[in-house]
């Protein structure tokens, strides 16, 4: 899942208005930010295997330290702890920790059975939504645009920059997702994949930072 993770981050801003959109984006994508480094250092493994599912050409051979359920809990707890140490805000810390953990559950819906439960066991799960392009597009769109709607409804732009950067970010998300789904498969090279993922994350997180600085939530925290 790609758009769905960010849709959840947009929606979570309503219940965690003190947490920056940038932080929420990092939280929901935390394990995917770690993953390319694990590939680069040969700790985890992926292959480009066109046809392994209808949506993605990636065969996730071995990624238990970033994408297992148990490690999702561990990363969520660590992320929440660091946030609490920095901000001393328990409620927001819990939300960002849950945002990290949410990655596994959204991936569980779309992945074929390749998601590990533990870092060391052999059991793998996944509902396999990626075997259907139409259903994947539908579910991802509902989550993404639902979260975006919640965010837009409960925030306002402080200036023109707060408007155009948000919609630039949205257009970038949609274009990237369509290219990932319908474009040619990437080169089966870990350095190339690493650079591609790094560029994608830098652009998304930079735009999220700019949006943060130019928009404000209009609802008060319950």
C-alpha cells in the first residue's frame, strides 16, 4: 500500500493536531524509510519479479526486521518513546506510535502472503488485494481521499503557499502511485532502488514540511 498510508496520516491530524503532518508522514512510513537501508546493507532482500501480483513487481523475499508484526509493535513503541521524550505529550505519543504500527495492518490487506508475523518465524500472511488492480485502486483511493478530506475540512491555509503546496503534494502522490502501478518495472538493482526510494521520500517529506508551515488546524484537540 502507498496512498493508504498517507491517507491515514492526513486523517490522524484531526485527532492529533499538535503533531506535525511531517511527523505523521514519517510515522506511517517509518518501516518503509528503514527498509531501503536494510536492502542496501543486505540485511533484507527483495527481487523485481514482474507478474508476482497484478499491482507490484516486487517479490519481498526477506524483510522481517522492518515488516513483521512483532517488529511493527517494537518500532511503534520506540517511535512513541522518542516522541514523548522530545514533547512530553503522552496522547500524541500514543497516536504516533499507533501510526507506525498501522503500516503492518494496511500492508496486511494488500500484500500477498509475504508479511512475517515475527522476525524469526516462517509464518507469513497477507489478504492479497494486490492480485486485483481495480480493488486496490478502490481501497487505496477511499483511504487516501477520505483522510485528505478530513485534513482539508479541519485545517486552513495561512497563505497561498498553504494551498498550492498541499495540492502539489496530492498531485505528486497520485502521479507517483499511477507510475508505480502502470509504469515499467524498476531495474533489479538495490542501489538504484535505494536512490529511487530516497528521492521519493525526500520530496514527500519536504512538501509535508512546507504544508505544515503554511497551514493550521481549525479544530481544537478533544
